[in-house]
C-alpha cells in the first residue's frame, strides 16, 4: 500500500474511533432523537451527512431545527439502535430476522449506505424458495439495485416459482415485468400462459380487469398450435374478450400460414434468450470472389449478435439460383450449377435434402411460397436456343405431394426480376427480356385462375430488382439504390434512396419491421456491410457495427427458426 493510501486509512480509523468516543460520552451532541420513549443523543452533522432525511429536517427552520429534538414514529427502539450502531460503530448489525425492518428504516430515513448494505445482505442469502418474496420486497421499497440484481435469479427459476404462493401474491405490474423478460427461463410458452391464468384465477374478482393487458404480453405465436386451439380458444377469459381473441387470431395466422411466416411482425414473436430456439437471418451460397461459388450456409443471430455456420448445401447451386422460406424450411431452386435442382433445408435437423427436379431448368428466376406450394417464375436456361433462353413459364411445386407441374405463363419471357406475394397473388417487379431490355411492368399471377396480367408500371425500367413484404406492402430495391413501395391498390411510390449504392447480388430480408440489405457487388468491389431501411421514417442506416463475416454477393437471404444446439461459430 502506498504511503498516501496508508495515511488515509489511518485518518478514517481515527475518525471512527473519535465518533464512537464522542457518542458514548455524549460529547458535542446537539440533537436528541426519541424513539419509543428512548432518547438517542447524536450529532446533527453526522446524521445529516448520512441521511438527506435528517439533513432536510435540520435545515428546514421547523421546530426540530431549533431545539434539535426529533420524534420518530415509524421505527422501533431496537431497529433505531441498530441504525446508530451501523453509523457510529460500524457494527455488523444484519441478520435474517432483522434485515427487512432495517431495509424499511434505511429507505424511510434515506440512509443510502445502510440500504445498500441491506440489499447486498439479501442478495447473499437468496435462493429459489425466497427469491420471489425478496423481489417483491424490493418493489415495495423501490430498490432499483436490488430489483435489477434479483431479476435474473427470479427469471431463471420461473419453472419452480410460478407454482408457489409467493407468485400468486405478486402485483399485476410485477407479473408483467416477469413474463415480458427475455431472460425468463421457461421450457415453453405454454407454461407462461398457465402461470398468468393461475394468477388471475387466484383473485378473479379483482384481477379480471387485467386479463386483456396480460394476454397481449403472452408470446402466443411461439405456443403449440394444439394449445392455441384446445386450451386458449376454449378458455372463458379468451372467449369473453374481443382483445384476447384478436391476439389469439394473430397467433393462429402465424401457424396456419407457413408460407407467410417470414413476413410476420409482432412484439409477441420474440424468442427468449435462454430458450431452445431462436430466429436467424440465413445467407446461403454466393461468394466473395466472382470466379467461384459456394455451398456455405451462415446465419446471423440478432439476439446473440453473432454469425454462425449451419450445414452446407448438398451441392453447389452455382450462381443466380433462387431461394425462399416456407415455415422454418428453406428451399433453393435452379442456379448455374444445377439448372433443374431443388433442395430444402430442414431446420429441425440442420440438414439439406434433395427434392424432385424442376420441369424446366432455370437460373436468374424468382421463387415464392404461396399456401402449400412453391412457384418459380421466368428465368434463363443456357441449354435452349437463343430465342427461348429467357423463360415465361411458371412452375408449381406442391410441397405436400413433392411434385412439380406447369402452373402458367408470365405475360412475356422475363429474367432477373423479383417476386413477392400479397393476398395470395404473386407480383413480379421489372426484369429483363430476351432482347436484354429492362422493363417497367408489374405483373400479377393469379394462382386461382392461373392467369397473369400487367397491373401497373414502375416509374422506370429496371432489371435485377429485389423485393420483400413488410406490413402487407412490398418494398422494391433497384440496383441504383432507389427504394419503391407497392401496395394492395397497385400503387407504386418512391420512398428513399440508399446513398452510394449501385450494386446487385445483395441479400434482402424483413426483420423486426425493417428491411435488411446485406452485402452485394458493385462495378469494382464486393461488400460485407449490412444496411437497414426503416419504412416508419424512410431512413437508411448501417446496422450498428455488424458486418457479414466476409464480402458476399449472389447469395440467398431468408429467415428461419433453428435450435441453438446447431449454432456453431
């Protein structure tokens, strides 16, 4: 220890020794604090220094500041004696029997040092049996430090504590804080639902008013479909509340429409930090080098802010393949490496499987999922005669049957266009014709009557477009960085421009209400940056400091949900 530090230690020890002697001898005492008819003779400057409560009292000009006599009503004699022992004598005063009353006294008297001492003592004695009562006590006295430190412990023991009587004694706001926590360790979301219903039922007369609010915080899209239909839908709480039924219908849509799952946006679709699964953004194939391609599959966890490697594809699709998600499966079709190829990724197993091949091989095509089918539209086939290489055909792959069939034709042969789905119809944006001319048209393929019509035009001709659905509106990005929107009324509007963009081969995906734009290739370089476009304010910005692991272009970009056991750096 340095001489300076040693000197300070000696000084502090002398101060403590002096204070004890002056208190015992009643020397220089100038205030009398009366508790339960017992007088404690203290020093105003000491009491004011450790307690803003006493500081305000002695400086207020009131009677106590004149005669120095203070009457305390809310603290008993033994408790205040322990407070004095802490202030003057630095004694170890805390026990499991008195810590709660001393916490109450420290909060009331605003003795912050004693309050923190009580909070640390409680933390040192926390266990699964008392953590919830301790957490509730922290809320009663608004002990932010104790609340924050206890929360992870309470959340990690949720499977046990929701069965206890202490859980049933929580206030509504405390229940909300618990079920909202991403750190809640629960084997499934059904348990969280059961816990909330049990809490409401305990005092239904007074708690029924909270049904709607609590129900809106349940993560129902992550609940099993059987539980939604057989338990929640039949529950009286749900059947009698319009707000509850709307939340339930949202979850049912998530389960009933796997083809639209990647477009789903809801605050209730958030996987917890300690759950078995999480949603990831997948980048499939592509390359950072124009001379080669890859079977690589990587994914980004926004939750963990880390890139992981998934199982590689069973073959290299080459360049200009198409990809889309159906539920939590990923499909990859065509590509220069295997024009007729179709394979899919089963996220439950972290494995790729081959499917029946396309009727007509193609690349530079688009692919979407609608209901229980995949549709591939247009594209390019190198093996055909020059006039036939650009395709107009639309093929349908029935996922359940595992079979392809010809579904129809575009209004003209087109390649390098993008496609998105609104209300079960497939919309194709721009593209390039067999004569290498870019087009403005927005084509609509009706899957019911198998016909295609041109519904409107983009404000300019463009090939190599990319599109994604967000809040039932399509956002289209063109190679020069312009961002357009297309709505259900066939209206096209300009939204924004990505600064200094001028690239193609980038990935695009919707995540948490924003459009993510990843990587790509320009005239002289490839990129690894990630940009986001926020439709709420039409802003474009970099996604923090996160980058792709390496420069990448020509890859498929989709979202899926995968077991954390498969996430390997």
